[in-house]
């Protein structure tokens, strides 16, 4: 009995000493504000976009689950993190979108490797969770909608400046086993000054046998209830394989607080975007590349009701799109003037 009591006392003292060490460690960590605590538990988020669309010129209509996108993010060490993104229903199809890991060698320099969007432009980087309009601009959707497998470095000094540059496979993201004789390259510089964001980008891609070289410049402004952005991009096809293409996008949004049941914000948004005759630079059966996106302009106007309870929110968005095609082009089913009513849930 004496030995049992003695052992229990020793164990109690040991536990107390360990708790004091842990408390001292926690206290010292709290005093060092330069070492933020890292949560190693993965974080899961998702966005659902359900919509009704009407083709006002051809009389067609449809319901659609446009996205059911899930992401997982987290850290495995203070400077090593990861990102995984899967769309479980992209218009009825499941797509693996992103999977990358990133190592920060210093506070200002990091390397990222895996599958992700190439660093180019502002509009192409917008995710469904932060779309302003139901449908993406031509610049973000048709002109430079590129995910690739590769690696990039990120340099972000203490000033509000970031430089990204990377090299990638030229083949499709569904083909990881193919060896490449050449690579694709992209770089982007971003500067933020007060309420303004400026960016410039360059990308050199070779999706098949024709290399394209593209440049992009964008300026964004956000202050209070107002948001505005303008962006233009240019694409050159080597060996005169196709006429050079342009794409541009300009939009503005005004948001105001409201009290309508569950909804606490109302925004009005308008956009003008366009694209010239554009080719994806993929060869067809005859070995040539063709124009697969016709020249057109579009005027979009809409309103959005938002129930924001961050980090979750819901949008009900109504958009009207007016298309202007060039050279007497006769739009096919679903390519005419469009009305879209959409429900977005972010969780």
C-alpha cells in the first residue's frame, strides 16, 4: 500500500510538472506574435449553383446544376500547405480540378507543384464562389480557361506586390503520362495600391502543334459599396496559323444593405465583354486549327440578393444577356439572348 501511494504521488507530481512546462510553452508562444498558431485539421468548403436558363431568341429553356464544387485545404507544417478541389457536378459531369502542394521556404518565397490554374489574368482566376455574374466572361471562359500540371514559384515581398512564374505540361490535364518535347510557360505580376489592383500577365502555350503567346493587363478598384474592373488580353498564333485574337471585359457593381427576410444585401451589376474570332489551337481531323469561338460582344445586366452570414452565404441572382454577333452570324441553340435565374449556396 505504501508503494502504491508513493507511486501515485510521483505520477501526480510528474503530471503537474508537465502541465507547468506546457503552460510555460503556451505563454511564451503567446508572447511571440510573429509565430501564428497553425491549425492542422483540414478545412472543407463547397459551393452549389442551381439555375434556370431561357434562350430568348430560339425559345429553348433548361434547368441545370452548374456546379457542386468541394475543396479541402490545410497545413501539414507551418510552411507546407495543400489544396484539393473537385466538381462533383459540372453540368452533370464529375471533374477533378485542382490538387497541389506548396512549400514556403521563407515568408516571401514559395514553390507550388501539382495541377492548378496557370498564373494569367484576373477574370480566369475567379471561382464560382465569387462570381459576380451567372456566366463567365469570354476572356475567362473561352480565351484563357487553362488548368495545367506543373510547378510555379511565388515571390511576395513585404510590399503589396506578388510575382508568379511557372512551367507546365502542354498536354491536357487528363493526360499525365505523356512526355513533352516542349513546355508551357506563364507569369503574372500583381500590385495593390490602396483601393486599386493592377496586374500584368504573359503565357506561352502549345496545346497541340501551334504555339500561342498571350498577354493580359487588368485593373480593379474596390471602395465601399463600389467595385469595378477592366481587363484586356491579346493572343498571337505562331506561323500565322490563325488570325490574332483579342478579348476584353469591363464590369461594375454597387452593393447596398437591405433587410428582406433572410437577405441582408442587394447588388446591381453590369458588364460589357467581347472576343474576336478565336481558336483553341487544337488541330481538327484535317490537321488544321479552326475558329471555334465566333466573334461577338455581350451586354449583361442583373441584380443579386445575398444572405451573408460569413463564412457561409446564399445568392439569388437574375441576369439578362444581350449578344451582338459579327458578320451576320446565326447563333445556334443556347447562343442567343439569355435570361438566367440562379441560386448559389456557399458553405
